[in-house]
């Protein structure tokens, strides 16, 4: 690709994300909807001005990894552990039910082959953590009980989904279920999640020590991005999706992360703030690329809208996709509205679902309209859930009041640079003023 | 390219740049030397662990564009205009002399064909502004008299070099010199440099106005990067190199930029500071990629070191490359040491020189060792000039004392995040404290 073509393409993605995001907010929608719409409008679905390129895809991948890094950095580990049991129930319920229902309906009702039905069921297990996290962040509810349960469940879903994907991939290639490989992958992912945060913590400790004597400006942005990228690469080699590496790195550097054997590496809250301040513009730059890219990768013109099979099949699958995830959330003991929000939050399928469909298409298992239907279902779950969540929060504001307001959670709230002043630095600024008073 | 391969490649580039940069500083060299060495050591010249890819090339391009944006943002236009006449003399001298000498020696002494000799002469006209600017910044002399003269001359050299490149390209393709096209390109570039800053200023004014009512975080990083990329694309369409678009955008947003008809768009110094604070981590992230990429794009193993023609030809060309640029600097009225520094600052050829050699290779004009020699000369000028400049500044510290210290130039000095505290935000912080007192 020629340099200037790529530069203008990237500029177009950034500008479209910004304009559609701002319009979405004016119309009462979360900005992520605007960014997805930007991709759909500019992409092959509508205007055809832009299409995904390998380069855009890689930048989008960096965007989602950095977003998960920020999510990890902001995560309250105490709460995540507290939400652990509930997350586990929601994750397992929201994984087993859509898979079983999807497989059953596809195989027994619509008569699809076993393997195609399994890939189809697998597609419905994914949860697009990025979209729900963004919606909850926009609503200021990322740290709420339901937010933590969704976050934990989505991470677990991603891990389970990727193990299933590896399994189905083996199955498709070899023609038989390779259980030993599945066990190996499960083991690797578990080991990664036990070792990665400790390693990231140790490395960040070294970076912090080294910072005082560094002779070259820009240590934090370059070293942190390199760290996040290395962990993403490691996650891949352990058989996990890359974005989990970003999440693990962020988690390890968060202010409240606690390592049983890491007392010597006690976190410096000021350093966590510094990392957040320096990384925020970079995260904000890359993240919208991911959401625009999802919109660009959908091609709604590929769908044969006149086929009645398409309509019934897609409606049934949509029902399965929604009911499966909702049912998982109903299994836990929480207030009704919270369970509904958790169920809604699990609905968007996004990127991992698209990875499944790509596998199905590449291996020739999903042909003749099935692929289109899946893209449609993924698009619909991804596009619609944010509306629902927002609408539901407005309707049930009283029941969903956070028990602890977001501002009082012990760390400075995360001001964004979209405000009136120069508040992007207010967090670090406030921190330094506080240090000054000591 | 697979995602995880790219992520690890990028992480490797960032880490190598950091490690070699820090080592360079420990050994008394500017970090840019370390970053170039990182590319040479990891690249095909030595270890062969990494090679340039299209992705890396595009990210490097963004890096150099953003660096020039920062240079423009920090530029003191009063001084640039003041240095204007001198820059013009240095630029023309450092353009005409290397071209004439290079052409003459290649054609009349070594008997190369006319067209190949012209491409060869053209290669020697370029000035790699990025490397010299980085060295001067590292030495804290970017705003010195000599720094401003070099900056202005290098920008003019780039413009003239690109016009020459377009001319030679036309010549190579058509077999005749297309003077009308050359005039058109010269006209476009002039128009671009008259219109671009005004347009960038107007757009940034709109962004500033819009900032108060924006509903989505991250306006400044996304909008600013998009603006810079658009201007780079426009520069290309006007026939100028992309990085000049970044420079024009930065110049327009600098605190002291003055538009004759732009009184209504008076600059808000606080907004310029805010842009600088938000953009700095992004610039620091992308810039090292460019310098590592230059190192990676050199393959010193391609050079046939046993050929005596290679040695004589390369030494003569190196002499021409250095003498031609030095002679240009000797034409102005400045103190001796300053003229030497200016001459040295013009020596590195870097990226524009490489563009010329690529043209020469692609069109088949530069074969049989000539291409290797040019790569060698470019590598040598690019690698060696920073050493000279640094050594010369140490030796002639007294004569080169800045008439105005860098700190007292009316805007806060630019602290980097490599220091002891969290000083990356100190500029903005200081500004806010100051505002608070008003």
C-alpha cells in the first residue's frame, strides 16, 4: 500500500470515529455505537469508501489490546475476586447454554452437519468484552457490581471460547477430536494467568527503578507499549487470545493489584498514575480504530435478504444467542435488574465471534448463507446490546444505584480530556498536589 | 503477516530502540545513534533477526511525520523568519554544490551515464532533518541560531530535493526533461506552504471551540493525529514529501505562529500546551520506530568490500557529500564555529537520500556497485554527523554559548518524562498553576 493512501485511510478512520461518536452521544447513544456505525457507513455495507486492510487490522488489534490494558489497569482486583464466583457461574452458563442450544437447533432442527453445527454453537459462546466495557465506561458503571461480574465472565468466556476454537480447529483439520491438545491449551492458559501478572509486576518494578537514571525521554510510553505487546505475543503462544496479554499486564500494574509473594514489589500508586496519564492519549488514539474496523469487516450487502431461510434461521439463532446468555445470568443471586444488565452485557459477540465465523468459512464448514446469517447475528448482538443496556439503566436507575459511588472508590476517578479545561492531567495533578501536602 | 508476529516485532523494535538508546547515552552519544545501531545490529546487516516490513515502514512514516509535527509545534517562527535569509543561502549552496560536484565527478571522472550521474547527484542534495533535529534536541540546542538555520535550510532542501526527484523521475520514465511538470510541482509546493498553516490553524480553532461540548473522551489525540495525517496526505498530492505536511500542521499550532490575516484565530497558549502534553507520549512512541527502521533498511552485507572501485568511489562521494554541504554553510556571515556546526548539521542524508537511491535502483539506473556505494555514503553521513556535532559542541562550548538560554525563551522549557519525577506533565502543571494565580 502506498504511504499517503494509508495515511489518509487512517485519518479517515479517526475522523469518522470521532464524528459518528459525537453524533451518537448527541442522540443519547454510547459513542461505541457511533464508531461501529462509522465503519458500517464507510465500509462495504453502505458507501464502500473504505475497506479493512491488513494494516488497519493490526492497528485495531493494538487498539483492543491497549483497551484491555487500560481495563486491567483500572480494575479493582478485590472486587474482581469478590465477583469471582458469580462471574464463573455467568461465564459457564453463558458458554454452555448458547453452545448446546446453537448446536442442537442447527443440527436437529435445521439439519446441518455435526461439525458445522459445532462451529456455529462456538460462535455463539463468545462475549465481546470490549464493547460492553466501553458502554459501561461511558455510563460510569465499569466499577459497579454488575460491571465486575460481566468483566470477569467475559474474560473467562474468552478463555473458554479460545480453547473451544482450538479444539474445533483441531477437529476440522484432523477429522477427530484431539482431547490431549485441548488439555495442553487449557493448561497453558492457566499457567499464563498465574505467571503473567507476577512477571509484568517485576518488569514494571525494574522500569520504575530505571526511570530515575534514564537518559532518553519517553521511557514510559515506549517501555509500557513494548511490555503490553510482549505479553500479548506470549498470550498467543500460550494459546490465549492476544488481548488477554494486555489485560494481564494492565492488571499487574493496577494500583490495587496484590501479589501473595510480591510484597517486595509493593506498588507505588504515583507510578500507576504516571503510567495512566502517559498511556491515556495512546489508548484513546488506538481504541476507536478497533471499533471502526469491526464495522468495516461487516458486509451487510453479502446477506441474501430475500431468502426466507435466512430470516427464520437468523431469528432463531438470534433468540438462542440472547436467551443463552441471559439464562446464564439468571443463575446467580443478585437483584433482578442487575441480573438483566449482566445478561445484556454478555450479549455482544464482536471480535471473537467473528474469529469463529472466519474459521468456519476458511475450513469450508459454513457455506450457503450460514456464514451470512452468523455475521448478521453477530452484528445485531453487537449493535443492539449497548442500546438495551443504556435504556435499561435509564429505566431502572433507582434499583441500579451503585452501593459505592464511582468517585469514592479510593482512587481518583478517571477524568477524560473531552471536558472543558485540560482535565486529562487532573488525576496526576491532584495526586501531586496531595503528595505536596504530605 | 500474523498478528502476534507483528506485535512481537514491534515490541522488539521498541525495546531495542530503548536499550541501544540508553547505552548510547551512557557512552556519551546521542540516543538517535543508539536507535540507528539497534536497526543495524538486529537487521540484515548483522544479526538478521528483524527485517523491515510494510507495517513497520508505515509506522516509521507516522513516526517521522509526528516528529516533524512536534518540531513545527516547538518552532519559534520569529527566529525561523529571522534565520530565513541564512537558511536560504545554506540550503541553495548545500543543494547546488553537492548536485554539481556529484554529477561532475560521477560523469566526468568515473564515466557514468548522464542520467545515473544526475540521480547520484540528487541523492547527495538531501538533508535528513530528523536526525539533526534529534541531535540538537538531545544537546538542548534546537532553538539556537545554528539550530534554526539548519532547520530552515533542511526544510528548503527537502522541498528542492523532492522537486528534483520528481524531475528525475519524469526524465527516467519519459526519456526527456519535462520542465512544465517541474514548474507545476514547484508551484504546488509553494501554494501548499502558503495555505496549509492557515487551514491547520482554522481547523485547530474549530477543535478548540468544539472541545468544551465534546461528549467523547480523547478529542485531542484523535483529532490532532487525524489532522496531521490529512496534511501529510495533502502534502503528497501537492508533490511534497509527507513529512512536510506534519511540519506545516505543527508550525500552525505553535504558540508563536503568526498569521497576517489570522488575528481572529489568535492562538490560545494554554491550548498549545495541552496539545503538546497530549501528543508527547504518542510522538515518543512512534519516533524511535523511524530511526530503527533506517538502520533496518541498510544492508551493509550487500556491499562488496573487496572491490577497490567501491572504496575509491565511495570515499570520493563521501568527500563530495561533506564538502558540498560544508561549502554551503561557509557562504553565510556567522561565527566560524557556528558555520561549522551548520555545515555538519546538513551532512546526514537519511531518508530522502534513500528515496533517491530507491528510484535509481527501481529504474535500473544505479547498478553494479553504485547502489551499494550510495547506501554506504548515506549510512556514513547519517551515522557520523551526530558524533561530529556532539564532539564539536563539547570542544567549542564557549564560542557556541546560546545568546539566549533555552529556558528563557518565553515558553516553558520542554521537560521530558525520562527524568526523576513525573515531569512530563510539569509544563502543563506549571501552566495551570500560573493560570490559577491570575
